[in-house]
C-alpha cells in the first residue's frame, strides 16, 4: 500500500502505542545545500532559539548522546516511527547555533522519492527532531530548578523557561508536511501522547509580539487602577459602578481567551495557572454574590454568554476552565504536564 504525504491522525498515532521518544520540536527548514545526485539536503534541524513554548535547546545538549543516534541515524516522515525510514542522516554535527545534519533519501522507496521531490520544489519546508529527556519538576516551572537535562531560567518574556543543556538523546529526525500550521504540530504531538511542542518561525510570531505589548499596557493599567482603589479605600470610598464595569470587561474577556484555549487543546493547567484560575473564580463569585447575583448556570450558548454582564461572563469562563482542566487531567493520551505557552 502506498504511503501518503500527510500527517497521520491522532488515532493513527495512538494505534501504534507509545513512541520511542518523549518530545518533538519542529522548525522551518532552510536548506543550506541540495545535492541532487545523492538525493541529499543539508541544514539545521534544531536551533538554539527560544520557542514560544518557553523552551530552548542549547547545542551542547546533544553532545553527550549524539553517538547513540549516529549508530542508527534514521530519517522518518511525520514521525511515523512504525514505518520503514525514508532515509538516513549521513552526517550530524553540533554547530554554534544548533544541530546540523545532512539527510540522504532512499529514492528507491516511493514515499522517500516523493518527499525528496517535495523538498526540492520547496513544498516541504519543515523538519522535526525527536528526543528523550525530562524537564526538572515535570513541567511545574520554578526558577532555578535543575536536573541532568537542564534548568528553569528566565525566558525572553520574563516567565520561567526550560533550557535544555545536556544529556538529550536524539532518537530520530523527521520531515513533516506542516510548514506553518501550529495546530497540526499540536495534533501530531498530542496524538503521540507527548509533551508540548510549538513551531519556530511561524507566520504569527509578529502578531503574538503585538499581543504581548497590548498585555503589558493592560498590566500597567491594572496596577494603576489597583493603586487608585487602595488609595480611595483608605478613606472609606470605593470605585464607582462604571469603573467596575469597565474593569470587568477585559477581565472576563481575558479569562475566556487565556483559559478557554487551554481547555480546547486538552492541555492540563500548571499548578500556578490553576491557582490563578481558582483565585479569579473565587473573587468573581464573591463579587457576584455581593451584588445579589444568583449562581450562574454552567452552559450558556455563545449568544447568551456574550450578551451577559461582564461579571457573569468571567464567572462562567473561570468555572468552565476549572472543570475542563480537572477533566483533562484525568484523560489519557493528552499532553503530559502543563502547557508551555
């Protein structure tokens, strides 16, 4: 049977059991050389950049165990580890900014020939590495926590990020047909039951940067509002209903955006984020009860939710996220550990 140039479905991955590796990382692949006579391509298959999942792999992380991969340097398509490899990494070496490889394809194999032609025509532009290793604290980030693989350090966005430094075992290099579709990367990793993964160099990096700038401004505005309310509270005053209404609008929207995405992807909230959702839920419930509100129901439709007062929307979003996080943590085959976004 001919093999397809597509990413297997989550069900297909799961039907083959647990993969022989624990993590995957996809990057946009820029060939530094094409050798059409040998059906080979060269380039970086892993870089030292920070990814949007809050992780980076230092080139030194591959050094210790690289001979393990070199003894069986397989190249697969879409991490289909149960299939015959489509080629071999004829050479792999560590460079200053990442892991470089020369991938040679067995064009006698029908799928390998199709992959090779797609690389030459630039229709396939993504590679992915698969490795074994475990972050310190099992995805519960705390600055300074370290183990044999690396350490939680301050990432470029100011949040804890895991820096892989040593003892990684490269298991396979794969060509994947997902040049910019991060959702497809998620599905691939989730189908294999792996830890979180994100694309590097995807088209929405600039949009994410703009969103982060907006959030920084919102954080500053919230701090100013907090200082002002503390000041008037000392004199026995309180913010006006209009101020509360304006404050609740972005709070409820942010709760729905930030936590709803995690619930939809099936990821389990980290301990820190669970605590934040719980605190938001309790605060909203207290304020809602104080305003004489009744217990909000658990499932308004979209139209009802958007038409509801901000406090009801925020309360509903926080409650739903708490419930979904608890459900997701009990399911098998989803993300292991907290989402790293």
